[in-house]
C-alpha cells in the first residue's frame, strides 16, 4: 500500500520548500545556570555549534584521531548500493540533521526511484544550504525541509508525493549524544513517524579500545579542547567571567555507562559569576559538557526492541569501529 501525502495546505511550505515550525531557541544562560547548579555540573552540548564551534567541529572531522566521519563515509561508499536494494523503490527519505549532505547524496544515489527527500534540522540556514546542494545533485527529485527540533514530536509536511514507505536516516553517531532514556524516546517517536513497514538507517559508534576512543576526543593539536572551551567563551560573551586557563579539557571513557565523556576540569578552587548566581568550584571539580555513547550490536538490538523496531542488518568497517544499522518498524 502506498502512502499518499496530499498538499491540502500548500501555504505550509515557504517558496524554498521549508516548513518552519519555529523551534524554540535555547537560552544559554538559563540552561547553563540549571546545569552548573546541579551536584554534578553539566553544560548542554547543543550549544557547541555556534559559528565558531561549527568551524572547529568541521576541523575535528578531518583529524587523524577522529575516525568517526571518515569511517562512516567509507561504509556508505562501499555499501550504499546494498542499502538501497534493501530499502527498495519509491521510498520517502527523511533525514534528521541536514549536515553537509555527502552521506545523504551517497544514499539517494543508491535508492531505486526515491519518492522524495525531507530534511529536518533546527537551523533554517543549514536547511536552506542543504536543500540547495541536493537540488543541484538531484534536480528532478522533490526535496523539502522542516525547521524543527527533531528530538521532539513532529509531523511531516504534506508534500504531494507518493511513497511506498518512509525511510529515516540518522547518520553521524548523534544518537550516542543522547542519554539512554532519550535514545529510547527518540526511537519510539521515529517509529511512530515512520509507521508500520518503515525503516531507519542509523549510524552508531561501536565499543572499542579505550585509548582509541579517548584520543578521538582529545587530539594532539588541541582542536577538540578548543571546541570544548568554546562553551565557556560563549558564556563569557553573555556576561559570565570564566577564566579559561583555570580549566583544562578532559576526555575519559566511562566503562560503566559505555560512553566517552568530555569535561572541563577546574584546576583551582574558584568562583564564577553567571547571571545573578555565583558558581563555586573545588579544585578538580569538573563540568561534563558531552557524552558520546558507544554501542555493541546487542545494545542496539535492545534499544530497537524498546521502540518496536528490529535490527535487520548492519554494515561495518573491517575493524568494527562503526556501524550503519538497518532497523525495521514492526
């Protein structure tokens, strides 16, 4: 049975093909205060990606220590045709996070007669750029954007295209940045969005040697450290008074939680003013800024099962450093 998406409300979409659901902009100071006043201090990783942070992350993806991006690209280059054959004809591709589009282009090129593509991202400018690039590569393919927070419940725009099934694509190991509870909720919402017979291609970073993992988040050039410190720089630009050289960057693998954690560790006892609050730090006390879970295939099967999805297949590099998993909706 085909799924019909009829444009009953064409005004939903802007001339550029974007449905703007006006996602809430984060409040850096309020979220920072909430995290820093907890017994275990944290800062939300979603604020990494301002202009400077995005530039630093692009550099990180090219570093020799950071295997994630190049390994996933190699998997897509080698196995996209097999993925396309499994996903089948007339699929509507839905991508969470518009990204640079290279992996999306690989997948769309491999899909037999795709029905269309919908990109979902919280950044409208990123969406516009991604849509433009994909339209150049696939001029006859219907391509649309949804400006929204994909970690929340959402509906797809009515884009007037026929599709036999919905196919979601979530590359880049971003699932690992969620807590275990958040990952389960995300997969449950994704399954509801796709419906019975839908499928998800999911990029996941695998458990591996601790040294290899920690070096990926603490490179010799200090680019990841600069990326981490950029959070404090942003807070200072909004009235805080962090002294950066009183902190150091740290990346450690938490085996009990199967995740790499990035921290900013206070090297001295100190106080910092943020908003109307004074934040106290003991020497050695840290702010956790990111967690990046690493998975076994069994853990992915369990996560998928919690969302009524089944791990049908996976593609990995020869060293099993990274996997792209094919999950079907029951």
